C-alpha cells in the first residue's frame, strides 16, 4: 500500500535534502517521521537518485512516487521511451506490460487514449499516482491480465506495445520469447484480431535471427544504443507483412545521433578489402549487433581490413557511424619487439579478430589504461596479425 504521508511537504523536503547521503548511513539514522519508516524514505531517496539520470522528467516533477530498486532497473530510460514514442501514433493504444509506466507515459503522448496494464497492484497504484502528478489524463490504468483486457475490449487498437518479462515464475532468466510473459508468440494471431500493428521490446542479448524465427510479420527491427551500449531491441510487427524486415540502428551520443539502416539481403554483398590506409573506423555497438558489416562498407565508401575483423579504413576521412581514428603507425605483431615499444605506455586497447584478449595484452606488454592514444590489435587481409596505432579524430 502507498503511504500518503510521503507526499507531505516536510517529508518531500527531507527526501531531496538527503539525495547525496549514503543510503546505509541514512538508514542507520532512522526516520524523523513517526508515520513514515526509514525503509520507505530510503526507497524514495534511491528512486530520486536513479531518476535524475535515467528519467529526468520524473526527477523534476513534484509528488512522484518511486518503487523498489529492481522495478527502477527494469524500467526503460526516458531516452529510449521517447524513441519508442517517435515510432508510433494513433487514436487508441495499449501497453500490455506497464511496469513503472515510463514507456506508457511517453507513448501515450502520441495517442488520444491509452491503456496501461499491470498485474502487480502496488506497481499499478504507483504508476497511477505518477500519471496524475504528470497530468496524463488520457491514460486508463487496468490492474488485470493484459491479454484479457485486450481480447475483451470492444475497441480495435492502432498499436499494441509489449515488453515481455524475461523471468519465469521462480525468478529464473528465460531467453526464448515463447517463455516470456505474456507469451506473444502463441497469442500473436489473437492479438492481430485487435490490432494491425505491434511494437515489442526485447533484451539486447536476443539474437536477431532467433527473434525472427519466433516472431512473424516483422516489418522493422530497431537496435537502440545509448553512448555505444545497446539497451534494447524493438520489433515492429505488421499484420500480413511478408517481406524482408528493415534493420534500423541508432546510437545516441551527447553530440548527436548515429543512424544506419539496411536489410540482411543488402548485406550479402562482398566488401572490398584493403590494408590500413590513413583512417580507421570502428562501428558503434548498434551496428555490431545488427550484423550489417558488409553494407556499411559500401554505404560509407570504406574498405574492410579483413572479412571478419569488422574494422574499416579509407584514404580520406569519411562520415562513419562509430568511432573514427587517424592512423599514426602500423606494426606487425611481434611480441619481442612490441614489449620494448609498449612497456608502461598509456593507451586505449581494442581487439578485433585477434587471438588474445585486451586484459592479457595489457598484462603482457604492461600497458596502462587511458590517455589519448588508441591501439588496435587485429588481423589484416593477408591473415597477418597487426597492431595499428591511432589518435581519435
């Protein structure tokens, strides 16, 4: 149950005042309010801390209530929620897996009316309270089985959204979509009776080909990364769609967005290989997840160092969705010679299609982490191990 005393002005002031204090020290001090336990206060302080970076709108809005840490970790970030909202719109929409309601709130902005579904009564109550604080008057909260809400509705929905839970009844991780809750795979035909379009969020660890085997009518796959870390995969399903899906990658950085798109069929081209030239390029994590390595070579006018290295090069500087480097020097991989050159050197190390790990290379050559120098250990087109010394462009 939600303790309404948490919203009292003096309690809210206390929560914000203790935002920078270590939680363990705060808990040891105990609660200054007889009506609110220190555990309840700690949950709100922790939630506020997490929200400042993950969903700043909630941080800057008064009277927001936060659930336990696990629910906050499972929730989408504001950035990824806004990206989902940019993909869909309509008159009526429904979120089958409401959770904290981050996705529901931002997606609902693109609809006349929206339904949030969540079986966890406490979580649903928290989300309902927050929707009121955010003045999201077009969202209806349903504390029922989401598929039953969908199937029993008299309405047809423009979009259905779902982020199936990736844990079973005993809390163990599951990997197949048919083992997630709700089971979209087995219920897809019934869902398409209530909508023509479905947006599904899955784990970034899900293999794209494995997902395509389970899901039918996939029109688009969006690989979403923030600061070069893939956060989620988004699958757009359209009733009756039979053609090859488009793969769209996006990497959100402080200085802008890196976008790239193509299909698996387009990626079947044979890329041109070349030795390292003046510039070296490393694709961002979203492209690495997409597998569109051959296509990116063609579209950016770059050449691959090796079929399996996934590093690219060019004589002149190109616009490339990833990191770009100017090549300073190239050496054959001869450990005895490199030990003298690299000993106690400070550099950023990357390996691509190389038989040793970054950790082992650091130990072997006593390379310190950091600095402005970048060293790539890789394989060239003649299957020789090489070391490329670079500076970031």
